[in-house]
């Protein structure tokens, strides 16, 4: 009996998401230590001390189920953004938000639109419910919003995924471009605006997408505590949406999808603006350090608005494997149709230095 044949064809066709290689796995494989992981866009500062204290306190009641409605976290988000509880969805990371949107609104035969070189979970979430994904060619590795709008209308799509900044390319869409896109799109097409890296935007690029929800009830804003807040291991994400949209997403959400420790940490993390400020300062310095290093090595890169940068190296997988041998984990992006590129997360000054030193060795070996 081939039990895989019991699954629907669209499930059998899924190529699972490949996470960044863990440090422990590389240590086992190569028997080396002092490894630097710059593969998963994690916060090199860790998380806020306030979040750590909240986690330790929450552990005392770990035998109890978490609040399935996440009242305290929703209340903290409401105070920060002015969004009512009934317009929120909490999730196991922002990945959960993307999958909940797909599960709630897509069915076999429906269509979803996203950009080439955009986050791999968009096609995965679409395919997992039997819907059809439409990938629109990018412009300079960023979203072509006009082409995406046209494709969504002509192909009668139900859902559009937009990442800003985009992962893995780091490209940025201005508020004006996004508003033009939203106004051109029919209101019966839902838009998931994935803002996982929103906190890393420089001040001159910041925009208030939450205020747009009054004009666009078809807008779903997805965010996470995994990046700037440093809670990747806890998996906490959230979405803001119209009451009816949030209601449908909550109907397919698992009852206790955000654990109590994660909820407590997220509430505390929201209170620590100083930690986020330090995170952004470190990221800014590291971005300069790495981009200058790439330029000195004569390597092209895509200007990034996140906490990572994609650079052109030639044979991406060959360079990735050599960097692993040198104790540096970065992210290959051949699966994003970018076989000549690698993506590196911004780390501490010392981590960035180790990456650049290893990359210099890789380049020397090529010549």
C-alpha cells in the first residue's frame, strides 16, 4: 500500500518549506564549533529583558491551558495600534496568519496571486488548500504591483499576497504605490500585506497601514514578534483585518495556537521600545558593514530594507556549502529562482566580520 496516494494530488505535489540549517546540525555534520548562523533573519540581540522576565513568570502556570482568545496580548496590541479585539487574529508566528487566510478563503479551483522571488509560504499555503497560485514576474527582484493587480482581476483571484519589505530580496514598496494598488483592486479580492520586517524600516519609509483599514475592508495586515522583537523561538504572530474577515480566520484557527509563555513574552516585548531601538541601530550598523564588505569584494547586492541582504555570488549552492565548511551558515535562495544569490542575515559586528572573512576566502578560492 502506498499511503501517499491517499492524500490529494495537490498535497503530494508540495515541496516542503526548507528552514535555515540549525547550528547544532552543522556541528554534528562537520564536527566544528564557533559557528555563526546568519540564515534565518533572527535578532542577534536576542529578546527584551522584559520579555525574558515575563516568560519566567508565565512558566509558573504552564500546567494550565493558555488563554485561547489571547485577551492580554490583544489588549496590548489594541492600546498600541487602536484596533479592536474583534479585528485581530493571533497566530503561531506570522506564517500562521498566511495559512489561516488561505484556509479561510481559498478552496480547490480558487486562485491566489503573489510575486516572483516572494516568501515561499505564499505558494505553499495556496497549494495546501488545493488552490492555484499565480506568480507574477518581478521588477528588479521586487513586486510589480500593476501587473499583480491586472493578474488578480483577469484571473479572478480571491487573494493577493504582498510582502513589504519582501523576503528574501529586501525590496520595499512605498505607501503611495501600495495605496494606488489597493484602490485599483476590486474590494472582493482580499490582500494579505505581510509586514514581518515592518519594524526595520527607516523613519523616512514608515507608513501607517493600520489606518488604511477604514478605506480597505479587504486588507489583512500580517505581522510578527519573531524578527525585531527577537521571539522567533516562541512563534507569535498577529493579523489585523475587517471584523468579518477576522471572524472567518478565527474559525479555522486552532483553539490554543499561541502558548501562554509566548503570549506573556509578546505583551512584555511591546512595552520595550528601547530594545527595538537598539535592534534597529545594530541592524543599521551591520547593514553598512556588510554592504561595504560586499562592495570591496566586487559583489552585487540588492539594496535591502530588512535585516538581511541578498548578494550575487555565481554558483550559490557551491558558495553556500563552502561557507558551511568555514563555520558560517547563510541562506541559499535557489528555490526562489535566484540560483546565483545567497541571503545573509545581519548579525553582530563580530558575526558579520566572520562572515566577510569567510566570504573573502571563498572568493580567493574561486580565482
